[in-house]
């Protein structure tokens, strides 16, 4: 559904003298890709997509120059950090240029409770600097913290490690301020705070380029990783649900993964596991360990790994790299037919919903839950594995979830709306009309801009206009 633009690249390049430009087709294609291939559906649709060139600014002034020239010559612009997203967010559907922000990677200032950084700072490096400076760390980070950039996380993510305590990125206070450059004949620099932040958060860069981020910090603790094994998956789920609601225990990560996923796919931790075991994956502050052990002793769980007592941690990833979409990545490395879904199990009847779907779908859809704070309540968000067979069956699995009151945030669609709640974010659409009047920023990702009359209740999808969902 990509738009067509005049795309006057030669004229554009002439105006960008002194700014780093890459035109080697192989390198441009490499920078035109994210982790869309987690989805066999998106892989078939997007594998050919590439930009025409990559432009790498070193500061905000160069970003402004690039956007002004691209606007003048009708060249679409797709922003990119390090391309760790999973939904084609950074895929340039209309060609044009990739705006590579990875070189804008300075931590500009650290204060009690907050940090100011450029968009291309890698999340883990940001934490290294804030820990060294003042013993602080980010509240929330993705499982890809070692490679993901902070602005990429804000523009493409929704939550992550730390969400069990702090909620999601869209919760007021979890992002403090964004500095954004518009895509106009004379680009403006805007400072967004409060509710205005929602105009550009999780908008895939469709309506502004983030050039500075201000994030809250919290105390950095010594985090202990723990794996608790269960013979029955629902015992693991009930345990995690109770643990998440134990308010006195300081947790940073809480997930459950159903057998046979842990033993079959967590290869570096396999020596601690037995076939057929499901896991609860936990990170908690070191001072909470004794209380946690006491809590676990009265359940059916067996603590099979603790990072604070293990004899050798060499080669072992942190617990959060067993969760979130790292779970999917570890599975795909062993079995390329694996894909995943994103779901929600709304309380108060979430345990019943999970048990019902576990019985209905069995090993075709092994369970994976991430427990987060959602609207103040501990809520399991699903990233279940799917043993993929056909697109029609995938759509049927989605339908089964939704018929049981478990909404799906579809990771097999690249548009903002189809990957979310199948409705238009009017604030983001209005801001795009103001900040990107030609629709040059990451075109094809916002349905409401491309097709204002699209019917979200229809059986057709925007990505595949001819595809009827399974009934």
C-alpha cells in the first residue's frame, strides 16, 4: 500500500553535501531491514523492500537539513535506530532514504531521577553511564537493550523489562519529554511533554523525528535472575500471578514459558532444566531474595537456577533475554517454523482464559506470558509461540483468542492500527497532518493517512486487501 513520490534523489544528494550518505545497494538493503522475518507473513510481503540510500546525521542541525531537502524533493524518509523492531516499523515501503540516527548517541545530562539523551544511544549503554554516574538506571527497557536505541524503543515499543513495576511506556511519567523535528518546508523543533507525548510515542516515526529524549531514572539494584520450574504450566501461571501481586517483593521481570519451549530452545540454560518442565522467569532485587525463597517454598515450584549462587555464569544470558521476544528468537534459531502472537488476558478472569486457551490449542501454541502492570493491575500479556503451518490457520488461532475475550495485537501486520486495537489514534493522525503534510515520513504505516475510509470491522485487512480472515 506504499505511496508513490517524485523521489528526486540526485537533487537531494546535491543539497546534503557534508552529511554521510551510503548508496552501496548491499549496505542500503541491510539498513532497510528490521526483524520483520519473525513473521512468515511479513517475510513474504516485505523481503524485497529496500531504500535508495542511507543518510546518517551527526546532530539535530543535520536532521533539519535532511528533512528540509527531502521535503523539497519529495523523498520519503524512514527513521531507524538499530532495527530491532519486529513489525516492519523500519522498512521503507516507498524507498527513498533511511534516516540512520545511530550516530546521534550521546548521553547529554544525568540528574537525580532523570536522564537526557540523543535518540541513538543504545539502551544498555545508557544504563552503564547512569549507573556509573549516580547509581541509577532506566525504569523500563526492552529485552534487546544491548542493541536497541532509546528513541527506537519509544517509537516502536510499548513496554518491557521493568513493566511489572512501572507499567508501560504510555503511562504518564515513564517518558518525560521528547524533542521532535517536523517534516515541512521549514522544519520546526517541538518540545513535547505530558499528554502531547502520545502524538509520537509508538508511532513508528510517521509524524516526527525524535532528536532528544528525557527519561525517568530509578535506583539501580543488584538484580538476581531466578528460574523456577513446574511440571504443569498452569501451576507456573498461578504462581507468577500470585508473585506479581506480592507487593513487598521488588521484581524487574516476571514471565512464564510453557514446556517444551524451555528445555528445547533455552540451550544455554538447558543443563539446569529437565524435559517437560515449564518455567517462571524472574529478576528481583538481591535484598528480596530471602523473602522470595520463602514465598516460593509454599508453592509447587522448584528453584532450579539462581544467578547469585550459580558456580559458573559464563555464556549465560540475563533472564530478560529468555523473555519478551527473545523467547521467540531462541525458538526460531532452533526451529525456523516457529512464529508468535501478541495477546492480552484481561483480569479478573485472566487465569480461566489462559487455561481454556492452553487446553484448546495445546502444543500448537505453547504459552508465554509477560506479567506487567496495566492500568494499575498485574496483567498477563501473551507472547505465545505458534507452530506455523498456514496463514489461514494463523488467522483462525487469532479468531479463537478474540472469541475468548483475549485481544490480539497482530505482529503479522506492519501498520500501526492493525498491530494494535484496530482503531485510529486520532491524536497521532492529527499531528501527522500538522507535522508531515506531504505524508513523507515512513509512508504506508498509518492506515488512517493512506485510507481514511478503511473499515476496521470488515473481514479484509489493509496489508492484504484480498485476504478474507478465516471464519
